[in-house]
C-alpha cells in the first residue's frame, strides 16, 4: 500500500533554500558605476546632477521618452542649471537592472509560495480524507470483531447455562435422595442417629434460645428407644455426601465460568456499542502496550469445554448413585410412632412460640428503624441549620473586619458597630445551641442504633432457632409417619 502523503513529503518536507540577496553590495555598485560612467564623461564631477547624458540625448531625439518636454525645454545639457549632489549619494544607489531583478525575484517567489501553498492545501485535504476513511474502516473492523467475539461468548454462555441447569437439577435430586436416606436411617435403621442429629442441630442455637425445652427432653427420650441403622445405608449416605461435594464443585466451576463470561459479554457488548459520540470515552495513555491476556481462543474454548465435560461426568455418577440409593430405600420397613409424634408435637409447640417472639421483635425493630430515620432527618436538619447560620456569622464578622479599616475619627463605636457585635454573639450562641442539640440528637441516635442492634441480634437468634427446629429437624423427621415417608418419598 502506497504511503499517503508521499508527494507532500517529497514536495514540502525539505527546507526551502534561503533566497539569495538580490541587492548587490555597495562596493559592487560603486565599481559598476565607475565602469559604466567614466570620469571622462562628466564635465563637472561634483556639480552635475545624477543623470546620464545618454538618456537626455535620446529623449531629445525621441519625443516618446520625454512626452512632457516642450520645444523650449529641449535644450542642451550645458544649459541645464547645475544640481549640487553628494558623491556618496551617487555611489550608494541601485541600478534599474537591480530594481527589475528585485521585482522579478519577488514575483517568482510569490508565485512559488502560492503554488506550494495550493499544493499543500490539496494534499492535506486528500490526506485528511484518506486518513478519515482508513480510521473509520479500522474502527468498523474492530466493531465487527467485537460483535463476533460477543456471539462466541453468547454461544458458550448458553451451553454453560444449559449444563448448569442440568447440574443444579441433578444436585437437588441427589440432595433429596440423601435426605430420604437420612430419614430412612433415622426411621428404620438409625432412629438414634436422627435424634442425635436433631440434638446436634439444636446445639447450634444461640444466646437465650439455648433452652432445655420440652422438645429437647422428648428427643433425649427418643434416643433411648431407637435402633442403630444398617452399615450399608451409612455407606450409601457417605457416598451421597461425597458425590454432592463433587457435584457442587463442578457446579461452582460452571458458575464461576458463567460469571466470567457474563462479565466479558457485558464488557465486549459495551465496547461493541461504543461510538465516537458515546459518553465515558477518554484517553488511556499506554494501554495499547499492556498485554494482560492469559489465554488464546483455542485454550479459552477448551477451558469451557473441559468444565462442561467434567460436569457431565459428575452428573452421570450422581444419577447412578441416586438409582442405587432409591433401590436401597425400597427395603426399609420398621417405624416408630409414639415417640415420633411426641417429639413432633413438642417441636410444633416450640416453633410456634419462637415464631410469635420473632414477629414481636420484628414489630419493635420496624418502629425502631422508623425512629432512627426520623432522628437522622432531624440531625440533617440541625446540620443544615448550622451551615445556614455560618453564612450569617461570616457576613457579620466580615462587616466588623471591614469597619476596622475606617480612617481616624471614623472609627466610631456607633449603633451599627454595637449591633454587629451583638449579631456575632447572637449567631455564635445560636450555633453553639444547635451544636449542643446536634450532640444530643447524635447520642439519641446511638442509643437507637444500639437498641436496633440488640433487636437484630435477637431476631437473628430467633431466625436461627426457627431454621434449626423447622427446616433442619422437622425436615428430617417428615419420613416417620407413613410407609411412604419411611422410604423418603414424603
């Protein structure tokens, strides 16, 4: 591709040579005049005017050279009155040839300058247009490449989402089977383990909720009545837990990859839609020299493909384990009714009490939050009032400061001076009062925040207790009432 502006460079890049001095030196002029006008041609060396006799002779013979000379004026040279001239003036003037050469040089330089300027303007206009088209084409190509990249990211993102949905479904299914297996172990083969797990979970209650209540007493009674589970069901339970960990690890990799691709998709989509008129564009010097990439398109695609293959492999193993566990759950038979019902009733009663306490705490917390909001608004209004008063104080103090510059007797302690002093004291006292009220409001706010923290902590304690009793313990005990629950279907 031919470099644009090469003609411009060839024509204008080289410095223009310095024009030669078209006016000859004084010494040269002197010598030329001495050669052209010998002393023998002048009858009066100092008294003659500076005019060649040849010019007047021709003018006398050719009337066109002296159109304004009358007949009476065409006299001989000897009749012209003498013109006293300085010899120095005669030898420091230029010849007509020098004058014509100077004008010709100026005309040529003017033509050359205008020609060069015109060519420069034409070349510059063409260069600007060519560079604009080239830059616009480059930007279009970059936008197209970004669009292709966005499409590639969108394709792999859809693949990851599909596999992630499948993995989440499989993980949830295996989790349900694990819970069924746990319930079956508790109900049929390991009710002791179920009761102990309930007791273990309830030990995670916090603060005042660590109560030795009726539910805990019934659980301790149930521990004495239940049997140990079979070793084979424990083995399947361990396998399910391990497989869930593997499934979640594969799911985590997919989610991480999906999150990265969503971020990259958003960034590249934003870059694709950036235009020269977009907001937020700026200069980032040296960013083109920073290479923070860690992959190439091949390794980038292989990374996601490996994650999907790993997830599919773990999903197949999880499905096989689910089938084996379901076959194992079919053989469960025995159950315990009496103690199970007692424990459930105790749990139900305790959950109702905890939920009621939690609701009351939420009501008090809502009121406290509203009061905190009102107090914060009051604090902001006090701060605004203080800021407003500072302007008045500045004006009063500025006036007093300016009045100190009154000259001599004009430094009068007049009514205006007294009123300004009183105004400063009044405004300052007002600010002090507002600041004291601000401190009181902030102390009140701190008290409210402390109360809010206490209520939130108590609310978290109650929520944790409800989660343990209702979600963990009761969910594990749902398999007790019927045969379907013994096998974990309900």
